[in-house]
DNA sequence: GAAATGATCGTCT
DNA sequence: GACGATCATTTCA
C-alpha cells in the first residue's frame, strides 16, 4: 500500500485505513509504538463544524492545510496535547484525530510517562495517546512518512474489523448524516466505552 | 458503577 | 473575554 498516496484522500476515507496501523515515535528517552484502535475523521472548511479548520485557516490549524502525512498537534483545555495525521493534498484541510491505541512497544516508557496506569489505559483517549507516545506541541508539523522521529506501518487486516459510528446526539433527527465520524476496531479493550461529546451542562 | 466538576492556557472574536 | 476535538478526581447511588 502506498500510504503517501492514500493520505491524499478525505479524512473520512483515510480514517479506517489507519486503524490497526502502528505509529512509532523515537525520542531521546526511547521508542514507543502504538497500534491505533480508535480514530476520528475531521474534514475541512464548512463541512464539519467540529473541525478546527471549519472556520478557515488560522495560525494554529495551519498544519492541517499542509501536505498529507504531517503530524498536527494542538494544545487544548489548558493542559492536554492531541495528535492528528493530516490528509488531503496541500492547501486543503483535513485530518484524522488519533483517539486511542494499544501500546505494542516501549510499554515501560509509556507507563512511566502516564504515571503507571494499567496497560489498557496507557493510550486511551487522544491526550493520553499523545502523552504515552511523548508527542508535544514541538512535534507539530513533523513528517510521519519521511521524518526520522516518526514512522507508521498500516495493517490492512485490522482495517477490516472496523466499527463506524456517527456520534450520538449530533443530529437527534434523521436529517443529514451525523459527524464527526468515529472509527474503532471491534472488541478492543483499549477503546472501551467512550463518553460521547456532550456540551457541558451546568446543573442549575 | 456512573455522573458531575475542576484544572488551566493558547487561540480566536 | 470566552471557550475548547480532555482527563482525573471527587461525589452520589
């Protein structure tokens, strides 16, 4: 499979292909590799209200408009870093958020970085996955396909056991299809029930 | 076990 | 000045 070419497709098509892929990050501390078990597609301007690129290009999301195969990392909620893989040709924004994975190499280092949580939780959740891999804002714009620090290795077989689900509560009504699009590998303990994104509601 | 809530700061309006 | 592609902890059942 020519991954570089495959990444020119929209996020919706790229996301399922990334399931089961092993993403490795080499740092001075060591190497950690994660087998992706849950991802989510984010399209570009005007297509996905949940996308950072929905409102057009800004300083932060500039990487999303870059060439496919780049790593787009962002900082959110004052303390968390999340990682995406950019797709679509340069100039068009789209990315796949890496939501969860199973640590397949460097578990000891990952566990240290995560404060010794159980293996199934090492990389469960976008910010946790980034933390386990040692990904920071400094890695924004890194080339996963050609860089030295990162590498990714797709697994076509895992890509077959996919469960796709529209997010609960987005439409509430039959209308248009719901987004964003979330994909996961069936029966993965590392992906167990994830709380659907619901707007914070304060009890009166 | 499930649900609510605080933490914390860069980015955008 | 407000909010967010979240997480860990504290509560309540």
